């Protein structure tokens, strides 16, 4: 069970992490944007009208700075990005920040990536929006080499470098999940990453999408590799519903637990109450 920090007050993050660390939650989940242009040219792909689900003042703290703060205050809670827009970053700087967070947290980082949708933001960060999916695939290859330690080289279509070393090396492989529902995104889970991050779907939609991912994995010769599925669901709200999600292949539920309870969701205490009550009502029973 993973709780989403999207749109939450960043000053609440550390206290929420301390609470979640003690009552059975698996992961805190962070979202990612760098800026919110006043006029966004690119349609948002997950709403009928193309408008984002948030307004400009919504907070988007840097996920790796936030992970460092929360990791220092906890002992077992993991940290997941859903999602980190990898192709609008430099792969060396991304690998350095993510690898450092993994080392200092005691290997409690799971990296969730996506190709991104806002061309405006790519332009501001000086990265090409065109062919971003292919470039992201190569970035994964580059970062895995850098995290492994020792001298590494790479000669690809987008990145080319002679032998070099990034330190500190990561002691354990960083689990890497990818999002998206396009055919290309599902193929990526099949051949490259360790699992999939959903958008908001019904149980039956998740059944179909996970089935397609399993077909892609079989075609890639990875049918026996473990598959993590972190899913948000719009028709499962109790233990029986979550059991059905488990049956279709969901391994981790992503939710905002405080919305199920009457406390003030904007306050720290309201959120902490939601974390504890959901842990008692659901996590302890499963």
C-alpha cells in the first residue's frame, strides 16, 4: 500500500513519513513537474478536455530533495516516484541524484519514470520532446551502467561517452517502473523495466492492461521476471475490492487514504489520521 503525496503541503512530508513508517505502509509516492506555465500549449492526455487536474499553485517539490528529508526521518518506508519525467533531464545529473538518494536511504528508492506530456516544460529545460520515449529507453541503459560502479562506457544513438566512473555506486539494483498506457509504454514494461505505474482505472481496465503487459513480457522472453504493478483504482474501496485487484495482478495500491475519512484533508493531523485509520481498516486486515 502506497500513499500519494501529490498536491500535499511539502512541509507535511516528513511528519507523514514518520507516521506511515510505523503503521504498515510500504511507500510514499511523489509526483514531478518543474514549472507550471501560465498558458500550457500541450493538451493533458488523461482528461477529456485536455486540461490538467491541478491549478498553477499546486506544489511540486523536487522529489529527490524530499526523499532525502523523509529517508532521514524513517527506517523502513520506501520512496517511489510516480512519475519522474526522465527525458526532460540530463541522464548524468539524474543518475547522480537518484543514486545518492538510494545510497543514503539504505536502498529504499524505487524509480518510476514516464516519457512526459508537456512539451512546454521540455523546451524550458533544454531537452528535445521529439523521440523522448526512445531517448528515455537509452537513458535507462546509461543510468544502470553509472549506478553499477567502476569504469563504464556507452556508445548509443543519443548518448556517447568513453570510460568514466560515477561514485558512490548503488549497492543494490534500483527497482525501475514505467508508466503510460500507449502500446509503446506497455512494450517498455515488457522488455525494459521492472513494472508498471497505472493512471486511474477500473478493475477490469487494469485486468486488460496487465494482460497486455504480460503478453509483451512473454514476447520479450521475460515472462518469468517479477512484475510490480502500482495501480490507482476507481472502483475498489474496501478489502474485498483490493483482493480483486490482487487477483488481476496488482501488487501495490496507490491511494490518498485521508479522502476516505471526515477529517480536514488540508491539515497535517487530518492526513496523519487518514494514514492510521486506513492502516487499521485495510492494511492490517490484509
